[in-house]
C-alpha cells in the first residue's frame, strides 16, 4: 500500500470536547438502571466547539420561535424522564449582568411543571446566613429525586460579586476556592447531575442592554445599584472570573461558556446542550380520551348577583 492509500488518522478531540462527550455517560449512570439512551436525533447532531464565538447575523424571530417550540417538546420529554428515573439535576446559571441568564431560565421553565423544575434565586444573605457554613443555604435548595433545580446565581457569588465588591474577606475567598471543587465532587458522588453555565457577553452588548433597561419602565427594576457599581468594574470581574475558572473548571463539574451577544441563539444553544448532557427516552403519556360528563341531575346555580365578579373593562 502506498503512502497515498493509507487512511488518515482521525484527530484526537481536545480535553474540553472529551469532557463534553463523557458527560452524558456520567448522567446515564446517575439514572441507576445502567442503560445509556441517546438524545433525539436533532440534538445528537450538535457539534460542540471549543471556540463558539463566531460572528453570526442576529437570528430572526420566526426562526427562533420555530426552534424553541421544538426544544420545548424535548424539555418536556426530559422532565418526564427525570421524574420517572428519580434523577437529581442541578443547573447553575452564572455570568455578567444582563448576559441573558434570566431569559434562558424562562425559556426552559415556560413549558415545564414547576413542581419538577424549580428556580432558585436567593436574595441577600441574612445575619443568620452570614454566621452559617457558606454552602448551607444552597444545600437546603438541592433537588430530591425526580427534580431539576435551576440556580439563578449560586454559591459562585463568593468568587465573583463578593470578591470584587469586597463583601468577603481574603481568607473567606481563599477557603471558597479550596472547598468549592471538593463540595461539587461530593454532590456528583451523591448522584446529582451538576451542569454549570457561564453566560459571556461583550462590553458593547452589555452597555446596549443597560441602556435599553433605562428606557423601558418594565425592565428598569433589573438595574440595581449593585449592577451600576459592577458596570464600573468590568476588568475586575474579568479577572475574578478567570481565577474562578482556574480553580473550579474540573473534570467532574466543568464550566460551559455560552456566547450570549445574541440572546436567541444563546437560549437555543444552551438548551440544546442541556438536552445533550442527560440521555433520556420519550415517556410522553399516550393520548387521553376524556370521559363523558355526568348528566344534569337538577342542579340549580345560585343567583349571579350573590357573587362578586371582576369588572370586565376589556
């Protein structure tokens, strides 16, 4: 055989790509039945790239709505699988202010049962929280079997906001960096499927979104004094994020970065990736035939004047 006839060797995937391929296997083991199922065909075709920051035209609303409708169906299938198999899923949403975390969470929960998929967005720590073990108030929010919890910001507040704004001491920060990887390994060993997303937005796009919030009374509440202060410390937050990744981007709990300059693409990319991380089967209930109503047996409704109705002003 000549050199020209020899088959070319396939390039080895980089470390991050290998972790992404390994993640579904870890998730499948958490199901307890030893069976690995593959996601639906459209999701399985997704190619993971280590550098997804390609400049693309803004996605049209029509294309977005068609694709998000398809993904909502897949999310319902995933929900039924989580419930049936008793899986415990934690999804962490971190990133810059106005990076699109909240919109992505809404896109996920829109068609799901809030008793199975719930959102945790904790407020400022109380005085009792400040004297407790740092992870304690987050542990109380972890899922039981058959639940998925979406953390809208999480224990990583200590590595970002608290670090940059001076809300924690240097010793507290260093202790977090030491203990966080082991804490997350403990969660994984306990059978929790832990998936972490960092939403990355450019400073130009963040500025545009801040301005849009100022102009829209329905979004102005999103701009807190903390957001305005953090806007001035862009570089400091960048350094804090890089340091956080260095310590907490582990094989057991890797970070997945979402390019969110285009919110629509970011939501679709993130949801598609989430679906690819947890192998599931279609457990959609079969079509239901509604039973006939009981016949009227002389029921008389009380006078409508005895009830208080909402004024029909529309």
